C-alpha cells in the first residue's frame, strides 16, 4: 500500500504573512472601521431618540391618568417653581408609576452627564434652582414639566410665576402644545454647550398635551416670549408651540 503524498512548500517560501501584507490588512480594516463607525453612531443615536419618545409617551399616559382622577386638572402642588417640576410632579405621579412601567422611563438613554446620575442632578447641583437641592430629588430624571401648566398666564413683561392650578380644557390645541421636554444634553464640552442630545441645536424630543410625543425641529416652532424656552409660549396655556406648516413625525 502506497503512502499518501506529502505536500511541502518549496524551499525559500513561507505560508505566513509578510510584514507588508499584514500592514495592508490592518490598513483595510482601519478604512472599513472609519466608514462604518459614523453609520453605527447614527443608528445608536436614532435608537436613543426612539426610546426617548417612547418614554415621553409613557409619561403622557401617566399624566392623562392623573387628570382623569383629578377633575381634568394638570398636576399641581402649590409649591411653584422649581419644586414642582423637579420634585413634586413625580410625587403626584407616584401612584401611577408602578402600574405604568416604573420610574425608569423618567431617564432618557441619551442622558449622560459626566459626574451626575442624570440631567436633574446636574441642573440642581450647578444652578441652585430656588432652594431645591440634590438630596430632595427622588430619582434620576431627564424630563422637564413646563411652568405654564402650574402658573398664571402672564400679561406681558416678566412672568410673575404666580401659582395657579390649570385645567386641561384651557389647552385649546392639545396636539400642538408642549407639556414636557427632554433635557438630555449633547456631549460637547460642558453640559449644555452642545444643545439637545437628539439633534444638537436643530431640534429636540417633546411631549404634547394630547399624550403623543415626537422629535420637533426648532425651525417649525413659533417664537417664545419673553424668553427663548417653552415655559412660556405666545398665548399662554391656550397658545400653540408649533407653526401651521410644522413637520411632526
């Protein structure tokens, strides 16, 4: 019986990669990674935004449940700003949280502020908002309840921040009126310098009075007065936040 043939590499040849071939492979891998990373980052950002919108929708459902149990009134504690949006709003929602997903949906997945559990801890620690301290916060939260839903409408000039419980019927355009926004910050230098984590200075994710949530471009929004934020929109609680041609997705 003949032995099976044995194949041998010719003398002077080698089956291993040469240094040049190895460098070429590494260069190709680096080029492919550079091409893929931006696409992966964009997909991750889109997933964060989708998750954030779902969180806001869950909060909208919670608010609708609260209003239904409280004579169609918006959450109100009488403590005003900043206690209401940073602390009291979540106490008022507390009886609905356990049946609607738990407190986890109060933190956006894009909310990553170095050194702090979430936006509310950074804001409270660095801005000292009217006596509220980090020890008073209930849990990490990214979402902010607008002032117009628990104060009087202002008649011009500087808003007085006079406390007032508001009714849901006062919001005449529920599908165009914001009630909450995401405050997750884009990671660019100091917190806040990069704009929203969901579009930088181009747009953000918001919750509407009718409980739907969406990403909104700033270019579609009506001007706010007297300050450039949605605590106060033109027309007060009865006013709109969006222009007639807004692209709401």
